[in-house]
C-alpha cells in the first residue's frame, strides 16, 4: 500500500519540505519588505503646506499682481485678464525656490538661472517645464488653494486660470 | 621567561624574542596578525608604491566613528533644534568645536584618500590576478563614503546643507518611472523637511556605519585572501626579500596614522567646520552649490539635461566595475602605468584633458546652444542624449587614438582613458569650486 503511494506522488517528502520552506521564506521576505516600506512611507508635512490654504478675498488681489505665501510654498497669481493661478515655488529644474522679481516681471531661480514668466511658463532654461500648480477654487469670494496635490504641466494653457 | 613575568607591553608586542623564527611563532595569535600576514614582501612596504592610502583611509574611518559617536550625544535631529544644537556645540560645549571640526575635516579628507586609493590601485593594476572581487568591494566602499558625506551634509541644517540636499535629491526625480517615488521615499515627503532630516540622520548614524564596518572587514580579509597587495610577478628563480610584519609594517602604519592624526588635530584646532545661516526654505543661496566633491557633477548639470548628467557618471562607474574583465593582461601587475608606453600615454591623456575640458566648458557657456540649434527636438534629446553621445564618442576617440597612433595595447590604452576621465573630473570640480559665481555664471576667482 505504501509503495503504491510513493509511486503515484512524484514529490518526495524531502522535496515537499524543501519547497515549503523555500516558499514560506520568500513570503516572509515579501512581508518584511512590505512592512518596511509601509513603516518608512513618506509622511505628509505638518502645518499649512499639504492642506487647504485660504489665501484671502478675491478683491484683495489686484489683476497683474503676484503674492507669495511662504508657508503654503506657492505664489498666487492674479493674471492681468482676471484669472487666478497658484504656482508651486519649487523650480522644475532642481527644486530651488524661485523668487518673484517685479522689476523684470518674472520668476527667477538663483541656482541655475532659470526664469519663468508671470503665468509660470519657461522664459529661460535649463528648467524643462512650466512651474507646477496647485488647484484653486473660489468659495464665497475667498480664494482657496489646495496644496495637497501638485499638478505638473508642460506649458501654460488658458484653461489653467480660475475666474471668480 | 615565563608567561607570568611578562609585562603587558611584552605581551602585546612580543618583544621578548630576539630571532625571527621565535618571534613569528610568538606572534601567531597576536591581534595584529589577524589583519596582516606574519611576513610581507619588502617591496610591498615601499611608501612610494601604496602611499599608505588604504591605511590612512582606515585611520580616518576610525577617527570618524569615534568623533561621530561623541557628536551624537550633543546633536538633536529636529528641524527646530538641529541648527541650535550645532551652534551650542560650536560656542558652549567644551571641545565641541574641535570634535566637530575633526569630524568634518576627516570626512572631507576621507573622500580624497579613498579616491586616491582607487587611483593608486587602478594605476598599479591592483584589480588583477584574482583581485577583481576586492576591486568591486572597494568601489562599494567608495559609494558608502560618498553616501556618508551626502547624508551628513544635511545634519547641520544650515543654508548650505538645505540647498545642497534639495538640489541633490531633485536630481533623482529625473530618473524615469521610479525617480520621484524614490526621492519622496528618501525625503519622507515632497520637500526637504523634518522627515528628511530624521531619515538622513538614521541612515548616517546607523545604516551606513553598519555597512561600512561589514564592507571594511570584508575588504581587509580579502586582501589577505588574495595573497597580499599587488606586486610585480617574480622571474623564475628570483627571490623577493620578506620582512616580518612586526615591526616593519606595523611601524610604518602607526607612524603614518600618528602623523595624520596629529596633522588633523592641528588643522581642526585652527580651522573650525563651517556653519552658514539657518536653513531658509524660501530663499536659496546664490550661487547654490553642492558639496565640493559633487561640484564636478554639478558642472555637468550646467551643460546637460539632468538625466544625461546622471547617466554619464553611471556609465563611468559601470566601466570601473567592468575594468577587471576588460583588462586581463596580468604580467604588468604591480607597475605604475603598466609600462613605459603606458606612462607616456598617461601624460598625454592628462595634457589632452587639460587642453580640452576648459575649452569645451567655455564653448558651451558662450557659443554652443544645442536646444536653439535643434528647435524641433525635446530638450531631453537636444540637451541630453546628444551631448551624452558626443561625450561617450569623445572618450571612445581618445581610446582609439592611443590604440592607433601610440600603438598601445588594450591595458595601456585603458590607463590613458582612465587618466583622461580622472583629470577631466578634477578639472570640472575645480571649475565648479573656483570659477562659478552668482547664478552659476563663469567668473574669475580673484
């Protein structure tokens, strides 16, 4: 009877145990890696950046103005035609903070001399694409910027502007 | 003399025996001889062969571990308190400034000695005759040293630290598909902040030291396993003089370590480690430069798309890993530059690089504008893949030039190529340190 069973099953007891230990070890490695990744996963930043920022009343930003929100890491642009746009201050080249230079009417990055026009389009490389933006919505006359989602874009397009 | 009558000094250094034979037996279980063999070939002890670079690097590593452990007692890895704790260390803590200066300057010097050690080993063919594994372990150790420096750089949380790490990690996001995810994982978020400081601190004081100690032990063990450091092959019947490790090798090692430590103490006593203003995430410094040993790479960034500027050092590193499999000629091991022809080619290669690199930098800065010449192409190709292909083509041309006009063999031509790459890296680094001013424009340093 026992001889019959060994003939029928190709897998010996030793092989079964070897395979089992191997499979369980692989599973353990996967579990530990997964757990480590979860343990070390990016933590969102505290405070203003990473949440909704109430920028202020629509009327407090004259058309053609650019206002910096250092805690929210963005510039609120009120374009000359009346549309709002919030650009992330991080240069798309290597992450330095751009500054608004009213005299030249552009954003300038001191790290590698990239510059961007008033709507964030690349004026001077090496920056590869326009400044990233945050979603803007207007609620009861207040301009609200959602800094939790960074939107990338290659160029400025008129539909990126939000009107009151 | 019985065991019990020996002084501690005699026990440690085995100085009671007078003849070589009994000395060798006595020292068989000596601690030092776990590291070194009992006898070493006399030519391997020549200072002008090794320049003591491996030993100096090991001494620096030890000094860095000791000073690093001391610093952890006073350093606070939080955004609010990191900078203050460094200021406190500099001004209030007894010997705080000295310990930090020792740590800082040793770390900088270690980059230099580790790099020079790599150059020495390459030029004398130290990766040959079964030493390929240890060559690769050495490369891993170099990467560990660089990672140590990169993570340690952020910890003071000053302007220099903040922007160097911001620029350095932003580079990662140009790696296709996984880049941004890896950068976010490393920083613990989209920007350099509290999570990044914590991560870097943990990597710097726990992960990397563990890796370093493991790889260093492996490296030393492998040197013995491979039959000692590289030496020229002996002629049939030729006998190389062999000297006992104690005292001949150990004396040199202790003397070199003592001079190094003394020099560092004097230097650190007079030159404190730099500390700039508190990190300000709204206002980058102008110019925002990386640490000096990354300025060669940063200089590349000014001329190429970041992906190309990352690929080029990656390809060169890959070539370094492959060197033992490219240069298999083993009879020229243990001789600087392989041969007289190799020496001549090395000199030529250095001259080519000195002539060519500054010229190319000036050309690209003032006249050449590839994206404007090729307006239809995305910048990744016009400013990235095309300059990368041109650079690699140039390197291949240098190699072929040595092979044809100088009639060099493969081994000698590779020496030429290696020297060309190293001198180019040195020149790019010097340009980055001294000739880049505000907005990273070319300036004169005086």
